[in-house]
C-alpha cells in the first residue's frame, strides 16, 4: 500500500460492502473490475465534506455542476468497455478522476479531457498523489476528442451529449468500442455502446436508461 493510502484504511469496510451489495449483487461479474473497485480509495475523489458518503449508492456533487457517478454505473460502464492491458483509452469528462483511476489499472494508457480547468487541475493532482501515472488529463472540449493521440481502442464518455459526437467515432480505431450516455434531457438518456469492426462499420447497441450531467456544447470559437 502506498503511504498516501494508509490514512484512508478506515474506508476499507465500506468499500468492500459497496462492491458486494451494489456491484456483485446487481450482476457485475468481471473480476478485474470488482478487484479494482475494491482497491481504489473513492473517498479521495470527493470533496472532504462528502467523504463519509463516498460509498453510498448514488452520485455525489464534486463542484462546478459535476458529479462523481454512482459506483454501479462506473462499474457497468467499465465492464461494457471491455478494456485490455494493451489498450489506449480516451475518457471525456474527467470530473473527479475516479473513472480515470480505474482505467489506469486496466489499460496501457489513459487520456482524459475535462472542460472545467479547475476540475482538470484537481483530478490531475489527485491522480498524481495516488500514483495513477498512466493517466494524462487535459483541459479542453471533449466534443473534439484528442486527435493528436488518436486512434483509441476504447472511448468512454461520462457526460451526456444529445448525440455521440462524430469526432469521437472517427477517433475510434478498427475493432474499437465506445461507451457513452446519449440524450437531449436527463429523462431521455440511454447508455449506448458503439463498436467499430475491422472495416470501420459502426454498430450501435442501447443499454440501460441513465442520468448524467449534460455534455456542455462546444464553444463557438472552436465551432468550425
Ligand atoms: N468521470 C467522472 C464523472 C464526470 S461528471 C468521474 O469519474 O468523476 C461529467 C464531467 O464532464 C464534468 O466534470 C463536466 O465538467 C465534464 N464535461 C461536460 N461537458 C464536457 C465537454 N464538452 N468536454 C469535456 N468535459 C465535459
């Protein structure tokens, strides 16, 4: 265990209980996903005042209108993403950095884009303090993806756009998989899975209804 994690050991019981009651009982089966979520100190990704609530069965506010998603939704999206150790992964919506930390443990490299500079800076510091060195966080507009690092084997979007941006689909490599909430309003969002075959044909599959913060529209200055 890293020195920075020692002080948070008092959360271990809550963490194990969360994995059992919220994840396994609801059907999360991938042992790697369960093991990683048993290990990562979620309490370190929420504001200090919210730490006692870190393992509750819900999303929590982290400031700037953003939330850290409910543990079950994080686990489900991670499972649906089918990340392998060789993969380069793009995340849109860094938020607290919690999802990025999970991806750090499953992938080869993680690139994460956050539109709120303060959140990007805080997530970067949290990830660094906890030793999640495979994640690179950039403050920018997720509608544009991260073209300099494309293609990605996996893309995960953790804010809801009305329609999955074509730039992200374009940055997905052949055989790639993208998981994203999609929908105009919080009442109509669905979790979507896009898979791209070796010829670049894209298949869309709908999963469950979800509620995410909306993906902020790209600014007019980058709208070209
Ligand atoms: N994955 C996060 C949860 C993110 S909440 C976690 O594990 O904590 C959604 C995040 O998406 C918010 O932080 C919000 O600021 C960000 N966001 C909204 N619109 C965006 C955009 N156009 N580009 C990048 N990030 C965006």
